[in-house]
């Protein structure tokens, strides 16, 4: 008996075995003389169990998938764009290790096929078990999704979601991440499609990653150094598609994830090019080369499968009772407001989310993530909040994620509100919703808001402990969810009639002010006031410690006609109207100027020590200097920052804000000998001209902001 016979390797032909052997390498390990099984006409063998998803290898493709409750799994192979599989390959039972099924299929051309799965198992809905062997299931680790490639069109021939195998061949060269400090960021939130979809954008590829890349020179000119992209994972814009008032309404924002590992195909100018994600990778590469970081708005709180009445295309079919938070009886907890909630702290889901973020960081070089409704990520399996959620802790300390920004929207639709208390490990930043609400109320002149506004300007130290969470506050006054900055001062109430819900959707707590007339007007006094209110808001945002963020289009007065919940508006309501850039060039220049002012004065961004010239790091002032506290009737606040920029270079800036409807006489803190105050910005005058004064007194006009700097005389 020879050695091969001793190992039980047969060289005789049979329906099960072939006299074929392969040598393969995975992670530096070689497997020699491996006999192949023959199933459904394909040569197969057990695969690499730790490689999730479908991976191209020399000579074939490795398919690895797992399910805790399944009794069997079949791999389905489809010709491109076909509705039914041309091959069904069941995973042999001996290919299963634990709950993982792994199989290598040889001689597959990744250019020629798509794949999906069928999973069989028990059906007991009260226990959350709803296996259905007739459903075609999308791989949870799919890197490229087919079945709905063109925006606004359902799949032809009732196709199901299927996946394609990705072969990553993008050359990043020697590119390195900008690695900007949190306090130096100026974040610009945008929607990939809406940013360039209107013809006024004048790009060659409107509504795509390529179209956005054409706008990089504009982003550089504006001065932002981070862009936060609203959801770009594969999502279904046709979910809940309907028509209202003769208008087509989509799930335009994209907060309904289909696949967490795949970029949205309809955002690619070249759909075939998108399989490898190269268009998005090139966008990120070009942004980084221009000093702009790229963050993704990620939606791990729910999926597009919805509740009991929703579609069944992936997670429900693999392990419904593991992937989703289920109430007793098998119904879905809905802390997202979208039908279901991911069971984020279950080890399986926890592992998938961590693997997903690692993938986007290593394969796409993403610089950061904003987590939608992040409080759900801290809920236990019964829906209760956890004091130290394992997922959030893992993300905070994961080595691969060590340099990326982690930003939480620290609330959810189930009523949990964690601004200032989000489990952070000194690693997580938060969208500061309290900043937004307090500053809106203060700016429009509400009483009793001066103290709160002063605290928000200084980094919300009453919310975030300054030594351990100094850079935790992401300050914003506008974002995708709510009024644009122009609409904030043009409408007292929301106008969402076009959404088709009789204006019942969207928040009623906008803290907005129409400046005297609701909506459009030709009244010059009202228009002038509106523009000044916009300048006030942006000036204070740029002069607040923390990380500022603003909504794309605010810099040229983009409007949504009073719609504060334009989630379904794939039209000019949500698309940026770039004609407004020329019309409102003065506003653009003001935004540019204030961004530069912030960049030039580190003392606005963070504490630089114990102060300077005998002044503390932070001090509060009223119309008379050194005002520790503000009364309910105060509408003027003065905040002074003092510190050193480089070496002995002194920076002392005084931010004066008058939310009162009359002008005021203000006394300034007395400067040391040899210094005078210089006015750097005055929102009353849109033409920014620095002017100095040797006096410690000045007049501030009604509803305006002035920024002053101490300079050597």
C-alpha cells in the first residue's frame, strides 16, 4: 500500500470523487493534494471558514456563510441578470463546522455569475424562527449587490437581490489619511445624489460619486475639511414608493440598508465599475489628497426588511431571532421607527458590524463614521439600555478603527436620549442636539437662553467634562433632518404637504422664525434680516468650541420651501440649486471668511492652556465685563477666549452676540498696555473689513454678532 492509499485517497473515478488535486494558498498556508468532491456538476471542496462572504481565490471562489438555526443551506448561481439559478449547489453536511458552512467552487469566472442562498430550518414564529427554503437570500456579507442598479426602477422580471464576487484591485499608491484632529474639523453634511443631481450643478455625471468628485475644487474653495455622506450603503429607494399630488416619492435619504458591505449601485456613474467600488474609492482618495476626510453616515439600527409585513430577503432568512430585537411572541421591537431594530449586542451581529466597519476602513479607506440613531447600538436583547454595551466598547478600542472618527447620533426613536451620557470611553463624539436647540432658541430671541448659549459656545462644558471629553461635541444648527439654514429664518412652521401625509410628518419643535413674513417675499427689510440671522448662526457656529458641522447648500441659501422632512423628495426640493451660488455669492464669501477665521485662531477650537495676559482660558461677559451668570432677561452674551497659539504668540478673541431687537452699548474687558481691540467680523455688515479701536466700548446693532481680537498697538 502506498502513502496515498494509507491516507484514504482514491484514484478511482466515481460520481462523488474525481482524480483531481489542487494546491491553494490562503493567508500564507498551503493545502496540498486536496481531493475534490463533485456536486451539481462542479468541483468543490471545504473552504476557508474564517473568510466571510464570497472571495475570489486562484482557480475558484470561496463561499462562507453561517446560520445558527439552519438545517441546510444551498448556494445558488445565476447567469448575469437572470431571474432563476442555473445551478444549485447544496453545502454537504460534512462541510459544516459549528454553524459555519464553507465551500470552494472551482472554475467559476467571477465576471459571469451572480449568487444567492436558500436556507432551510424550523418555522416557529413565536420563537422568531421563520426559515423558508423557498426564499432567495442575499449574502449578509455581499460586497456588491445586483437586482436594482438603476435609480427609481424596480428589478426587471421580479428579480431578487443577488451578489457578485468582488476582486479588490484598487491602487491607493502612497496615500495616507489626513488624520485631522477632531477640534480642527469643519464637517459638511451632504447627500451624494442631491448634491449634483440638478442640471445647475454642471457636472458630467450628476447624482453620482463621480459627480461629487467633480465638486472637490469647490469644497476646497469653501474651506471644509471633512464631508459626511448620507447613507451610501446599498439601499432600496423604492421601499414605500408612492405618488402624491402627481409627484413620485421615494425613500430618497437611504436610511433603509439592504447590504452593509456594498456601495449603492445607483450612485455610480458606471454601474459595472461600481462592483469593485472603484468610483467611491477614487472619490475618497481624491478627497484625502486634497486634505478632506470622508465620513459615512451608517445605519446599523435597522434594515430594509422592516417588520412582519416587510420584505424577506436576507437577515430574516438566515437567523431572524438573532439579527433582530424580538418581543415575546416573535414581533419586532421598533426603536428605529422603521419597523425593526438590529440586535446589535448579540455576538453574531456585534461581530458583523465590527467586520463591516473594518472592511470600509481597510478597503475603502473611510476616515470616520456617523452612527444613525446610535442609542439602539447600546440596547440589550430585551430592548433595555446597557451601561457598558459590548459593541460600543469594541468599536472604541478596536485597533483597525483606532484612527477613525466615531460620531454618535445619541438618541433613538424609542425615547432614549443620551446626549452627554452616551457610553464613550473618551473615544466617541456626539451630535449635540442640545447645542442645536439652545442656539436656535437664543438666536431668535427667546428669553432665558443667554446662559445656555454661552455654555454652548464654550464647548458645552456643562454636558461634556472638559478634560476627558473635550472634543465630544459636534455642534450643528442645521442638518439633513429639519430646516435648511435659509428656511430656519423664513418659516415659522413646517410645510411638508408634498410628502403626502397632510403635513403630519416631521418635527413641530423647530425653534424657527420667519422674520415677519411666512415663506417667499420681496420685502427688502425682511430679506435683509433673514440674511443677517443666517450670518449670526454661522458666525456663532464657527466661534464655538467643539466640532462644527453644517448642511450642504446653507452657504448659498439653499431652500426646501419649508419642508423639514424631505426624506422622500427626489426632486428640486432636496437637490441643491447651484444657481443660488451666484445669486448669493456674498453669503458664500461670508461662510468662507468665517471658516478661515476659525482655522486661523486655534483658541476658538480648543483650550491652549490656562489663558493669556492674566485672562482665563474662558470668561463670560454682559454689556459690562466679567459677567459670571446671565439673567432670564439677558439676550446679549460676550464670551472671551484667551490663550497662546505657537510659543509666545497670544490670541485673545471676544465673541459678542446680541439677540435683542435693539442696539446696545457694550463695554469690553480692559486689555493690557500695548493692545487694542480689532473687529474681525460684524454680521451687520456683510462686507468683512477689519477695523481697530482704541476704546473699550462699542455699539452692537440689533440681532447681530461681532468678533473682536486683541492685537498689539
